[in-house]
């Protein structure tokens, strides 16, 4: 099946610094990538939808200036958590859809391995 | 009301038992449905899609009732390796340009007891 690689798998950073998370589709073109956040014992919450070559669409309550998303190519999207604070500590997961299957409704989303961010 | 609601769990069942999970969704425009499995501190992985006609994959059977907006997952002859969190996932088309959005339930934690 399709592979999505997310890096880093875990990161610890100091409060006030920025952290960049990369999400790559390795064997397919991902015209759309999704970024999720998951707090302990909670479900995945969609943060934003990223379309290649255009601005990301953020979900209500997600600060676009704090969570910068760049989707400059069909295989790479990045999420930068700017000026991270302890409350940003979470599990961040990306997923991607195969652009060739975009109009087929019943499609699988492929997930990256996730990034566990701890802000101290 | 949450868009996707699942049994609260946790479910602790003996090995070999049959266990059923239920899920309801609120958006009637939902177009496709899935069960994902998530192991602790890992990414979700697709378990199976769910069709109106019902579908089976080995020990796993999924059902969809569009009229009731209800989805179920049945696991027969449960194994220790089935221990995980099971996520009910609903896909909604949010524009005419093919944009879609996956909405996840909170998940039901299953532990199989030897």
C-alpha cells in the first residue's frame, strides 16, 4: 500500500521555540494532506487541510499563525509549530490522499507515523 | 452533539469471545465509512471500509445502516493481538471540487484478556 513518511517521530523542545514536522508521500502524489492532533485518550482532531500549491484550510479554533502549513510539492507538506508552549504538547499526525483517486469517495487515507511533541 | 459518537468503552473481554462496537454519525451527507485501528502511540491504520450491504473480512464484520446513521463492527473469536483502540471514521464531501474531510470518533479501547 501507499506509504506516508512523517519526521521526526518525536521531539522535545523548549518553550518559545519553533518545531517543523515533515510529511512525505513516498510512492504517490498527494494533492491533499491533512494534519491532525491527538491529545491523550482523545480522538484525532483535524487541524487543517493542505492542498498542494494553495493556502491551507484551517479548522475552527486552530490558529493559522501558530501552526504554519506549507504544501509546496505533491509529495511534501510541512507543519511548523511556532513559539511552542507546553499546551502544544501532543501527538501530531499527517495523512495523505492519492490525488489520482481524489474523486473516488471510498478512498483510504494513508497516515504518517505521527510526531510526539513535548514542549518543556 | 459530536459528529461521530462511539461506545465509551473500555471493553475487556476474554480471548475467543465475540465483541461488538457501535457508532453513530450526525451528518446525513456522510459518504463513506471506515473502521480504523490504533495501537498505543501509533498512527491509525485502516481495518476495513464499511458498505451498506455489509462486509466481512475474516473475523471482522462491518455493517452500515444509512437510515439510522449507524455503523457497527463485530469481532469474532477475538485474539490477544486484537487489543487496540478502534476508531469509527466518517468521510464527508465538503465541496463540489472533491474536497473531503475525515471525522474520527473518540475510539473504543479493547483489551483481550488471556
